[in-house]
C-alpha cells in the first residue's frame, strides 16, 4: 500500500465522515460553543411595549412649549396607573413603559422642575427618546440559524424570548485508544522502561477542544491477540462515532509484503485490515509517515503514530477537519503571519515537511522564525521541549531549501499570539 499525499489523506478522511444527525436540548447557560440544530425566530417582539430610552419626562410633543404638571413617576416594570392627559407629564426612568397618551420623552438634563411643574428646553417631536414595539426584534425576525456556533450574544437573544433551552447537535463521540507495552496510567509509579500515556491525555484534550466528546477505551499492549480482541470489542460498541488511536502503526507495512501479522510489533493497521477495512496506510508527511485511515464497523478510524508531536500535528491536519465536519463546525483556521527565517531549512523529496518555529520580534517591527530542530539523530517527533517553545509551524513541500532571511508564512497557534505581532 503506497503512501498518499497530505491532501489525499485529508480528503479521504472527510469523505468517510458525516455530520451527526442526533440533536439534544441544553439549558441556555450551557449553550455557548454548541452548534444550533434549529432555526429560532422571535416569538415576542422586543420591546413588547413602548419604553423610554432615557431618564426624563413622558409628555405629549404638542405640549412641550408649556409648563406641565407632573402627575407621578413611572419606573421599569411598573406601568402608569392611567393615561396621560393634555398638560401633564410623568417622570420616567430608562426602560419604563411610556404611558398611553404620551408620544415623547424629554431628557431630565434638559428640564427644570419647580414643585409639581416641569418645563423642557429640548426640541420635542413625536417619538423622541421612545423605543417603539419591535424596535430591537420584530415578531418573526430570525434570531439564530441552524448550524450557527452559539455565543453569549445568542444566549441573550434567546433569553429575550423567554426560552430556557435550545436544540443543538449532539457532540460526536470519539473513542481514544493508546497502544504500547510501555504505557502506564497517569498518577502511577513508573517501572524501568515505562512512560506515561501522554498521547491519551493529549488526544482527550484535543477532542474536547474540537467540540467532541472523548471516550477512553484504555490502552492495548503490543500483542496481536490483545489488539485484535480490543478492536473486535470496540466494533461491537455503539457509543462512539469515530476512533483515534496512537502508536503501533510503523512496522505493519510488511503485512502487505506477505509477512504474517502475528509476527509484527506495530499491529494497528494490520489488525484493522483484518477486522475492518484499511483505506490508507502511510502519508507523505514528516513527521508521522505511518499514519493510517480505515473503517471499523463502517465507522472511521484514524490510526496515528506514537510520538507526541506527530500525534498533535497529525490530529490537527488530518483528524480535526473530519471531527469539525461531524460536529457541524466550520473548518479551523490558524492565523498566518509573515516572517523571515532565522536559519536555513530543507524539505524532502516527495514529502510535506512540518517544522515548528519560535517567533521573535525584530527591532524594525517584523518577525523572525527560528526553526526548532531536534539534536541528531534528527527526529522532530521525539522532542517535547520544542513543542513547548513553538509559536507555530512552517510547511515545506518537496526538496526545497530555504536560506536564512527567506520570507515564510508561519501558521501560528492562536493561544501563542502576542500583542504587536499583527501590525
């Protein structure tokens, strides 16, 4: 099975997923960040009564040139006891109902009150400082469209209609599996040659950030019987929509050269080919060449390599687009900033190479991009320190060589953006 390009792999990944069709209702307080599964229109105009836009006096515009007798005060939530008569005025607060008989409100700052009488210095015309019925939302006005990512503003608009809940799409459920004999749960004591399950924790965090629900299926040791049994058990479960595994993808290539799968150490693609269907194994990308894509019980499986950086970058480039499509979310976009290389870098024939960089501000105001390359032997998959230092990455296609000072586009992690980087 030949390696495919990054774009071929990503297109295949998008092709095997479908947006979730199930919906649920959530309280408005929990709706921010969820995706609306219904169109909502205003069932109540806002405001539903004429209300004052200022503190002042409600009056008839035709009476504004004379002294008016103040017959009471109207506050928000407390309508006037009776309609306004000619020659009268009501003191009124912002948001209070404008009484029948009044067609304007004059600003308190533009008035003089003596005893029970008030005069205005303001030019008053009908409608002055009065919010009419439906000024904000008219009856039937669209408020929220289906597939809109809900914000706090949307919550406020829905609350104005008295709604307690809103229909949203169910979050896609993502099964997460880590493979490897050396893996141990977080919080335990490590033995010789053992490491913590970094990828499981990172994948769970990324799945949540993608608007999906993670379902941990544990770890599978690098043994054929365990991996096959785990995959068969996962296929029988109905509580996940897509699976993401990490580790166990490298040496399965010999399977397609006639090697018995039971003799392999990295088993995931080979077992997936037996239990389900293997679509791709291998992508022309550095890091993470042995990434695989398949189907298990007709549900997508993304099998990522084991090195943490390869997991993170392949999740973003290969898995995230598919998950966001399933979640009815728009494609994720990294900010792109221009910079100049601080050191030369080289690509590889036939491959897309991702190199992390650290950005520094130049005295002239531009940015320099320092490539974060690991020490020999070179393997960008293996160094977590550079992951902590990186502000973004650059993409090299094929056997190009970029010298120091070369203008480049840096795809920046939004969480690493700093003041002054965007001029």
